[in-house]
């Protein structure tokens, strides 16, 4: 029986949280979009992209500490009309986005909508 990797710390603002299947699908989609260069990662790059009003899906890691690093992002997403969701781990998100470091936030961009 395979055990589920549960993060030690889950941020209190991590809502909506992706379920097991959706978590896998989001990370798989992120891996595909890295090859197509349709992915933004990191707080600074993602916030700049969101503020411009560009379309996409914001994926945030639920185990980031301190939460102040990205606590403004869900509010910004709601203001700009961009959907967002939390995944379990910043390590998993970092691996899915082909980063050598854990990634706290990524924006998935459709290839035909990329500016």
C-alpha cells in the first residue's frame, strides 16, 4: 500500500486545496508546460504576470512558511479574475516546474494565450 506524502505544515490560507487526483493532474500539466515555455514561476514573476491581467491558472504550494511570502497572491488573483488552487508541497511543485529549488508559486499559461 502506497502512503500519501503529507506536508508537515499546511498554511492556514491554503483554500481551495487540490485533492489527490487533481494534485497529480496539476503537477503533470506543469511538467508539460515547462517544455512549451508556458509557465511562470516564483513570486515576483507570477505577481507581475497576474497584475498585467493575463489569463492562466495560479498554483500555490500549501506548505510555504512564512505565509507572508505569498499571502497577497490569492487576493490579487480574485481581483484580476484568475483562478488559483493550492497543491500539497513546494518540493513537488519545484520538481514539476523543472526547478532545482522548491517553488512556492507557479502560473500555468495556455500556449495559445501566451502574450
